[in-house]
C-alpha cells in the first residue's frame, strides 16, 4: 500500500484537490456571509463584500496546505535518500560516497509506474522496494499534515466571519505579502547563487586533492579532467582573448550602426534596420556556435594555412587549428553587435537636441557635431554599453564550447584552439558527475570567478547608465 | 571646406558599412544554415515488397525477424551475390538494422497477419543518403560503344574484347591519357555492372559487381556504358559494389525520395538516418510549460509589487538593483545554481524538464519583471487616481484597472522572455539535459532533452550526416522563435496605446 503510494506520479494530483478545497472554501464563505446579512436589521452593513469573505476563507484553507506541499517537494527527496543511504549495508558504504550516490540515484530512477520488475540483483531490488515504501511514507505524512492544515485553517478562518469582520483588509494584506514574496524571489535567487558558489568554492579549496587559492589563481597548468593541475591562468587568458576579439568586431560595428541610425537614418530606414539588428540578439547562441564551428572556423583555418604557405612567413607561424579562437571571437562579436548598438543608440538619443543645434548653428558639419559634441557627451554611456558587452562576452558559453576548442594554452596566436572559463565549466559538469570530486567542484570555483568578474562589470556599467540618465532627464 | 565635406561623407559611409556588415552577416548565417538543412528535409528510402509468409504472428515479431525478411528479399533481388559473405555484407550494410522499427510497430498493431506482400519503406544508411543527394561526387555516364565477346577469366573476373568500334578505341585512348582524372570506372553491360580492373590491348578486364552476368560469348551488339565515379574507393564511405547496387536499385525503381517525416516523428537515435527531433520538441514544450507556470506569474506579481506597492525603502532599492544585475548574470551561472541547489541539495533527478524549467524560469524572471514594470509604468497615474477616487482600494485599483491596461505590454514581454528561454542551452547542459533519451517524454518528470541541446548533441556527432540534420533542427527552432517574436510584435502593434 505504502509502496504503491510511493510509486504514483502524484505531484500533479495534489494540485487538483487543493484547488477544489479552495473553491469550496470560497463559495462557502461567500454564501455564509450572505445569509448573515439577509437576516440583519436595516443599517447594519457588511464591512466587506461577500466575495472578500470568500477569499479570506479560501486563503485560510489553501495557504497552510500549500506550504506543507512546498516543504514536501523541497525536503522529501533528500530525506528519503538519506534514510535509504543509512540503511545500506556496510560493504556498499565502504566503496566511498561517489559509489553510494550513484547507487541511490539509480534506485531513485528505477521507479516507474506499476509493479517493480526484478533485476536479479537482490540488494538493488530490495533498495528499490524500500525506496518506494519510504517515499510512500513521506507522501502519506505530507498528505495527512496538509489535510489537517487545510481543515484547521478552514475552521479557524470561519470563526471570526461576521458582518463587521474586516475581511477585505486581511485579504489585501495577504495579497501584498504574496506580491512581496514574489519580488523577494529575485533576492533569494541571488543569495542562492552566491551561497552555492561560495560554499562549493570553499569546499574546493579545502579538499585534500584540491589546490590552494594561490595555485588556482596564478598557476599556469590546467588539467582538471584528470584532477591534477588547477592553475586557471590559461582559462582567464583565453576568456579575455576571445572577449577582446569579440569587442574588436562588436564595438566599431555596433557604435557606427548606432550613430548612423540615430543621427543620419530616415525614420523609415530606422524602422526596418533596428528590428533586423535586434534579430541578431534573438538568435540562440547554439546556432551561432554551429555557424562558427562549421563555416567560420574552417575559413579561418584555410586563411591561416595560406598565410603559413606564403614565402615571406615561416611555415609554422600560425597554428591553424580546425577549432580556433578567432572564429569564436568573430562570431561572438557579431552576436554582441545589437547590445552595443541598442545601448549606444539609447545614450546618443538621450543627448539633448540643443547641444546639437548649437554646434550646427556655429557651422560645424554633422560629423563634426557628432565627433566633437554628441560622442563626448554620450561617452560615459557608451563606456557602460561596452562594459555590459564585455561582461556578456565573458559569460558566453555555447559559441566557445562549439568553436574554440579546449586546450588550455597561453598563446597570442588567434588561430590556435584555446579554452575559456565557461568551456571548462561545461566540460567538467556535463555527464554523470558526483559532487564530491575535486574535478566537479572546481567548476564552481570557476563559476565563482566568472560571477565575480561579470558582476563588477555590470555594477559599474549600471551605475554609470543610471547616473547618466539622471544627468540628462 | 572640401576636406570637411569629404570627412562628412566618409563618416556617413562608415555607418553604412557597419550596418551593412551586421545585416549581411545575418543573411549569410540564415542562408548557409538553410542550405545545409535543405538536404535533411528529404531523404531516400528503399522500397521492398516483403513476403507475408515470414510474418506469421504479428504480435511476436522482433527486429531480427523483419531483418531476416528484408535480407531474404534483397537476396532474391540480387541472387548473384549469394555466394560470397563479404559481398552480402556490403549489400546488407546499405540499410541499417533498426530501419525496420517503424514497420515493426505498424505490424505489431495488426490483429490478422497480412496476406498480400507488404510494401516496406526502409531508411537507407546515412552514407547512401549523402551519396544519393550528391554530397559525395556523383557519377557521369559515357557511352563506350557496342560490346564484343565476353569471356570468363576466374571467379568474378571477365574479359570484354573489343568489337572494332571507333568509340571503344577512343574510350581506351582516353583511359590511357595521363591527364585523365584518377577515379574508379564502372562498366555496365546488359543490366550487369562491372568494375574496370585493367585494360589489356583492345580488351577490358572486368570484375563483376552486381546484376546478372550476361551469357558468355558474343554480345549481339549490346551497348556498353562507362560510368565515371569521380572518386576512388578509399576516398568515400561507399564501395564500388555498393554504388553499383544503388544504380541497379534506382533503375529498378526501388529507391524513392520523400519528405523526411521521421525528423518530426522519431525520437533521438545513434543512427542519423533514424534520428528525429520529436522527443526534443516535446521536451522543449514541457520545459517551457514549467518555465511559464513559474516565471510569468511570479514575474508579474513582483513587478506589481515593485511598481505599485513598494514603499521607497532601502530594501526596495536593493531588490531593484539586484534585479537589474540578475538580468546581466551569465546564463551558465544559473546552470551552476541549478546543479548545486536542485540536484545536489534537493536531490531532484537529473535531466528532467521540471528542473530545467525552474532553472530557465529563474533565468528569465528578471526579464519578465523589467518588461512588466515598463508596461505598468506606461499606464497613466490618472487611471489609478480615478479608481481610488471612486472608493476602490489600492489592490482593487491595481488588479481591476491598471493590470488589464498593462496586459498587452506584459504579455509581449513574457513571450519574448519565453523565446529567450527556448533558445537557452548552457544552463541545461549543467543539469544533465544532454543525456541520450530515446523515448518521447510523457510528463515533466521524465528524462528529456530540448531543441537547443539536441542541436549541440547532433553537432558533436562524428558522422557527416549529422550536419544537415543539425541544420534542420536549427531551422525548426528558428521558425518557432521567429513565430513567437512575430506574435509579440503583432500584439504590440495591435494593442499599443499612446496615452
């Protein structure tokens, strides 16, 4: 019985009874208060409309039960697994935490609907059965508490219902509180990111086979797949190099497009070209990656081989790898064009028209006005746009994963394959990973570094943009 | 003054060039991917009539049974290959073992064993498909003249002596020409195909490849054709015999080109010719469902709080700054968050749309909040004041009056955010959605993959046939994204209001 309960795909079935209970409570509260008011003497009016009494009762019923289910969703799985883990025989536990985690993971996955097929492995079969029973227990407890909470909430909420009860005030306070919780989720996300990154990073540096902080930040050997060398300098170098290549494309093209669109283009031209540029931002990065790897990278390679073959250059001047930094950088630059152009467009448009009129009036040509008046006035904003774009380039993942190769090298040759922080995070965390090895945890240390760097760029850029906006508004 | 005017023109030109670069890059990207994808949307199938005798009990059929039937049928079409195991292997290799799966499923549904021969359409192997689509150099047929005497030298080796034809001699001259491209040449003679091994004097030494060998001796002026394959066996995945078989099959009408429906109906497979995007499409659907259920209401409520209810306090401004920063955090960081919190701490299973959807929901939440706030802000304060003036409470004013007016703007923002979530890859790689999934998921709790991750996976496949398939999935994804963006633009146009 418990076992069957543990196997049911129950998550979605919980929502329906909850909604039904809420609806029942709502209509009950509304009718009851309606009946109260019918028999009343003239002049004794309801404080709140019947609907609000209905909402009040519905909230009283649903919210406690929903909290119980939320708690169940968050904690049940780890509770069940912990219990199962503690009951496993010693010889399995002796194989180390990695193996135990994998075993429990396999058990958890094996559960489908219907009867459990035997696999022939006695321990595995017993574990699957035990897992289902534990899960069933957890569910039974959760459902019982939820029912008690819902019924209790209903009766507690029903007691104060009378004509003068300020149901609306309570309902609106609850709604405001719910809205606040939603807004706070953003904060919770940030806190979650910071906490998980910090926690795993600290764990990484305290692992017996992990490196010291100094070795990580300044070491030049990166060999995380085998779990030996964790010197991240080649990664930081590769990231910066590709970001720089991308900026070489994105800044001139983006800036000049923005200048042309905001100062020269006719409204008609602008209304056509702007959406096209924005389309570049809407294309998924994995598509850019495919394009970079299948079209641009071979082109770069052929070009490099041609340069190598020139009589005036040494034959091994360029590495001419099939995946290379230049292809990734170029395509990433194109991807970032719309960021630079739309942000610069905004700041250029924010420059007050009288400044331009003044310059034109004293005889400057349009380009002179732009170069000597508009751009200097918009300069802080443009810097902010570039900073945001750099942060975007540093954090970009798919293009480098697909087109930049994975060798941890420090080289200035853009046709060599090169690796980045994001590439390493993906390659370290893809596939079945145990969260206990230095290899896996090192990805979080890299993520922490990435988060820190991009955060600094973003904060500076957003500050500048905000101050700039205030200056001209 | 002229210099200044020149500088003016030059400056303007820079702007035009910049826009030209951006636009032409977009065009190149779309066109090159469409070209690559074009060949994956159609495919060649092998049409065989299978004898019903082998299919006695449909419900107990297995892949092996059907494969035996397919092989028997192929053998009856090319009986001349039956003696040699290697030759048979070359024939069987043209269609993969699992190509019978769709037919098998169809047959298993039947209650009565079929009586008439079943027309089976089988996928050809990816190399054969590429060859037929002309991606590998295609052949060129040249008439050589009429045949003379055919003599047998040893097993499979024959000699075709000349028939005093000018063409024949000219052909031999061309073979002798040192400038002729080095490639393999097939010789066709009354329905049989040979490979040209050597020329000896005025006669050709031939190795038999496929097709019934004509009777030895004088060939009553049957035409001889030479087929230049344009490449050598070592340079291509298909052998000369396989190409000869293909030519014969094509002549016999056994090869059919049709729309590649399996791209939309099949789940993933390790064979490119059998793989499809159905599982990823459904996986994307479930993931987007979770993302929408989570992120859209929470985003709208957060925006309402910040825009309408929030007191001007320290906490509120912290939330605001925080949301703006969160919008610029690299997406892969959200993948790390998902791996650390959902997988490691909460022990949720890997690779499921539930976790993927939540991670993407957190990712697009700031976007939705920012767009919704902008939409709420554009509703003029007079609306709120009028509602409040008539005695509505703050909550009533917001939910009954402001929110409906801001709804089109909010919806537009939400659609654009969902489009972004649909194209996101990196965070999903970190929570294991890259696992190989051969079944179409049926709920958000099943292992699944999504379209962008499928693109990445197929891109990483080593066979050449993956490339057009990858491009085809990109086209599918881009079509969906463009449709979503169009809807957003239309919504904005339709409901845009200037106050």
